[in-house]
């Protein structure tokens, strides 16, 4: 289902105008993937982290080789203090052309362990991972929970768009039931003219990731809900 803006995003009154251009060769794509402890939980007999990795291994070979792609992960370290755990976010594969195989290989040795520092990860991506790149920048954030490091990704992107118009964030909420978490994540995507996916199942996850890496059509910000 596609809803044109303006739209009320679960309590966040977000209005974004303008078109989202088609994915092109000069686009930079950064996956930000959740390796927090909750990704070790099972969904229909398989760990959520394994479902995520299997899906990534399927879609990465089909990426346009001319599109620059990279990978940041979070929650892969515990830390001795909550502060350290909330800084557990790393760019494990810098953004580069024809980089799908490197992204895939980086996923194989990472284990889910810690917290969910979504906002910190977005800040690091915007400040550091896209440094030196011009043109459109596309973040695909996949998480199985909301921010738990005393920050708000929604508030962060509301401030970000005041100074940056070149970043779109797609958010895939994987097996999340908490309405407040969903509202925060939905806001994070809509504010940046990105897509929001509520993926309840493994099949939803495959459809959501496939849709996110496919070409965009010129439409206003929207909500995409799985049937």
C-alpha cells in the first residue's frame, strides 16, 4: 500500500515533498545491519541473524556492480560499560564499487552480542562513511528492535534534514511488535523520504530487502506496508 504525503507517521507529523530519484551508478548505498543480542532469537526455527545473513547473501550478487556499496554493523560488541556498548558500531566494509562480495564476506564472522545504538550508527554513517562522496546517499537500516541507547533516531534525522538533503534512509523493522519502536523507525525513514518496511516474517524480510535495493520511482515520501 502506498500513501502519498502529507502523512501522520504514528504520532510524528512528517511532511516531505520532492521526488526520490531512480537508483543510478553514482549512488552510494550503505547497509547498516543489526547484530544486537536479540538477533540471536529464533523465528520459525531459525535465528534471526541467520535469516538476515542468508537474505543478504542472496541479494548481494544481484546488485548493480557500478553502484558503490558498503556495510556498517552495530551491536556486535558488548563493552564493559553501557557507554561502550552504545558505541558498538563499526564500518566493516568501506563503500566502494563492485563491493558485494566484500560485504558478504564481512558478514560471515560477526556474532550478535550487544545493544542497539541506531542513532549513533546513523551519525557515524553520515559524518564518516560517506565522507568525500557527492551525489545521492542511500542508507538501508535493518533492525529487530528500537533504539535502546537513550537517543532518538527520529529526532536526529529531523535535525539532519535541515542541513543535508542528499541522504535517504530506508528502514526495515524485522519482527518488531513494540508500537513506540515502530513509530520511531517509521519516522526515521519518512523524514528522509525513505521507505519503511514492517517485516514480520522471513519472507517479508526477503521482499523488503529486495524492494529497497531495487530502483526507486519518482514519488513523494511514502509508507510501504506488507500485505
